[in-house]
C-alpha cells in the first residue's frame, strides 16, 4: 500500500516535471512572437476573405513557399558564417535554364537526372563562390555580387536570349512540381526532406556545429583547430546546390525558363532569414525560425492579392507587416531571454 | 598559393582575350553574311529599300524582315536586309553609314535606342534617304514616320470581344495585367473598359484588375487569388506574355479547362502548350510579317512622294488596304490594325517563330 502510494507520488512527480519542462520549453521557444503574429495575421485575413483558410489555399501557400524555404535553409547557413549570398537568384536561373534546355533536347531523360543536372550546375556555381570567398578572401558580398552578374550573363548566353516554353518540356519534367504523394505536392515533400536533413546537419554533426562556431567567433574557431576555409567552402557549395535544386523546381513549376527568372529573389530569401531571427552579425540562427520566416512571406504573397486592396497599398502593407513582425519577434524574444535569466539557478 | 593565383589570373585573361577575338570574328562574318547577298546584286537603276533589325538570330526579327522583303519584291524593287550581331545602337550606326554610301532610297529601322541613332539618321535624311522606324520607335526628329504594331484601341476591344465569345456572352471576367504603372497595359485596359460599356455586354461583369508585375510567381499567386475570391469567375484576359502563360499554367494544374476561359496577348511559343491543350482557345499578338509588310509599302509611298509623313496622309498598303497617318506625340505613325489571332489551327506553325 505504502509502496503504491510512493509509486503514485513518484508518477505524479514525474508528470509534474514533464509538464513543467513542456511549459518551460514553450517559454524558451524564441520564435513564439513570430508564430503568434502568423496566427493573428491569418485570422485577420480569414475575416476579410473566407476562402483563405481552406485546404486548397493552404496547400497553394505551402507549394508556393516551398522553393523560398529551401533557399532560406541554405541562406541561413551562409549568414550564420557572417557571409551573404546575392548570387542565388542568378544561380537558380542558370541551373533552371540548363536543365530546361537539357530536357528539351532529350525529352526521354529521367526527371531525376534533370534534377541532377540542375543541382550539379548549382553546385559548380557554389563551389566557385566558395573558392573566391574562402581561398582568395574576397568579401562575400562582393564575390557574390560579381558572380551574380556572371551567372546571369551565362544564362542569357546558354539560351541565346530565348525562353524555353512549356511545349518544349516533356510531361515527366513538368510532373516533378505538379505531382503529389498521398495528396501532398512533391515540392512540399522535397522541402520537408531538406528541413530534416538540415536539422540533423546543424544540430547533430560536428561540421554543423562548427558553422556556428565560425560565425560567432572566427578567430577562436581558427585557434581551436577548425579549418575555417573548408567550412566556408562547404557552406557556399551547399547554398549553390540548393539554388540549383530550386532552379529545377522553379522551371518545372512554372513550365517556363527565362533569362531573367527569379531576378531579385535573393532579397526575399534574405528577408525570410532575417524575419526568422538569423543575425546578420553571424553565429545566430535556427531552422524553425527560418521556416516560420519563409511561411510568413508566403502567407503575405498569397493573402495580399486576396484582401482586395490597391496594388500601391499592397507594397506598403507588405513592408509594414514585415517590420511589425520583426518588432514583435524582438520584443517577445527579449521577454523570453529575461525569463530564462530569472529561471537560471545560481 | 601565389603561384597558383598567378596561373589562374593568366588563364582568365587569356580566355577573355580569346573570347573577345572570337566575338569580333563572329561580328564581321555575321554582318557580312546578312549584308552581302542583297548588297552584291547592284543592278543600277533599281530602287533599293533597306531594313535594319535590332540583332541577328531573332526569329521574330527575321519574320519582320521577311514581311518587308515580301512587300518590296511585290513592288518590284530590291530589298536589303541587315541586322547587327549585338543589339546595340553603335552597331546600327555603322550599318546606317554603310547604307548612306550605298545610296539606298529608303531605310526602315527597328531602333536599339530611341535617341542615340539621331545623328546617323539625320545624316541619312539629309542625303535624301526616306527614314521610317517600325516596331521599336526612334525619336520623332530622326524619322519621318513610325509603323506601330499595336493599335491600343483594336487590342483592347478585340480582347473583350474574344473573351465574351468564349464565355458565351455572360459572366464574371477579370484582367491580369503586368505592373500597375505600365503605360501600354493601362491604355489597353482603358479600351477594354470602354468596350465593356456597350449595352450588349450588360451581363458581363469585370470584377477585378490584378497585377502580376510580369513575374512568374506573383502572376501565379494573383491568378490563384482571382479564382478563390471569385468562385464564379468565367474568364481571364491577360494582355501580357508572362501573365497569360502563368494563368494558363494555373488553370492547367487546377484542372479548370472549360470552366474558366483564358485569352490575352502572348508569345506563341509560350502559349503553344495551352492553346493545343484547349486551356486557352485562342489568343492574340501582332504578326511580325504584317508589321514588316506595312513598313515596306509605307517606305515605297514615302519614296514615291504619295505621303510625306504628315498627319492625314493616306496610302494603300497592298493586301492590308488603305492606311492613314496619325499623330504620335511629336511625330507621326501608322497603326497596323487588328492583332493577329493564334489558335489551334496555326499555333504549330508559329510556336517555333517567336
């Protein structure tokens, strides 16, 4: 009897501990502000247009945001190392164009090979940038600005200034982006797979942790034996590879490859990262935040056309919402940090 | 490291120098190739009509030059077709100088720059050459006449008539434009609205003008928003290449063929897929052959003195019938007229052209 009582007490204790840690975990979740903001925004839009929170629209938002969020994952790594990559829009266009030209020449090519071609082209672009940044020590912003123009020029050169249109692409290639498994669009599945791999990479591998180490303090990282150059090279190569993948997905989704595909898209990607709490000063950034940042931008792109305001106000509203989101996130984060300090046992 | 860097730099410079040489060679051969066959047949008294397009290797431009050549040959004269390798004003100026020394009778130009060609073209006009521009205009001082491919009124009215025919005379329609600031788009949309004022369109309701900014992703989002905000939407007019193709893609992916109709102005190559699948039954754009053809007849009328390029002058342009010159800002222009209709019967022939 007594034993049972202690058992139940122990169980209760355990249960209590668990719930305590859960609430503590919620309180520790730094992107809470952003999440709350997204919920409030969605409710607001829903009140104006009841077709916003329908299954079809949510699926559209997720599909349209997938490419942005894939790129944001790579950009997060780059920004954590105190770098920036302005060339991704051009890399995306180049790899998309090359894979589109390839499938228009060889319509029987397996779609996975077409994806491989795009990722390969993107990887080469990333390796070149990584080389410039890590070995020749050019500032990332300059190196990528230069290569952005190089890649954009190459895109026009490979295509001869022409577009690759829907009728030149085989069905199998277009099906990469339109196909679905269990009712979920392929683009969403690919994005989720990339989040999982990226989560494992940044939190559970040595190389992943070294990326953060370099970002928060490059000198001590170097002294403690981390080969900074290699890590930087790797980070830019990953970014290039992801841009290449995004290029294939983009061209497949819109069934058209142009020379000026996704020009200026890098700014949206950087915005998603900053919204998600990645610090431009380096060393700070979480995958969950970046995904939320991309989702917020995706919701904005979807919702603004639906609330029926003039196109001039759309830009204004978009800018204001982004600023408010950053503000709310910063305030909530400050509160959580103070809370955490108070909790700390001295 | 240093040594390696040196080698790398040398290699880069070498490639740059070699490619520059390559470009020059190409330039010469390209210019010669397009110029020499026509210029070679120097038959003395025969009148010579020249046309300079923006650059070589552009199927749209080749159709335009072909149309010009057809008109000139119909009239029994000699056509000189030229296009530089690169779409720059400098390259066109060199060609204009060549043509002045060849003493051509008329020169039609698709300008790479509205103002930069002015000195060269004025020199040509002073030498007695009749100068006109087509498609892409040069400024009013450097030409006698401009041939405008897009008649805003005809485009706006034709698009509305097209969509109304597709949706069977009644229902909600929407417009998907480029940017809210695009002058030509807004002019076309104004004409669409004027056409819709006609009482016979009493059952047709324009619910929204959306702006996709000529970006793929934004045009797709805007189309999706139109479909969700207006569940009874029956037709979309998109007078812009990127918009109409993006809308075609969305309607395809959502399986709305036959439920929501689509027309607009689009590139045949971009729209071939959706016209062949029936998503878009037909769409419009000007026909580059006709733009060139009209320019040929206008050039002849200028040379003959039938017209001087003044407002109110009239001339007969072969199979296109009579055309009148109207004002265009400081200068004058001739409108081509109705846009050309691309549908399932002719798209296969045009999809490789432009």
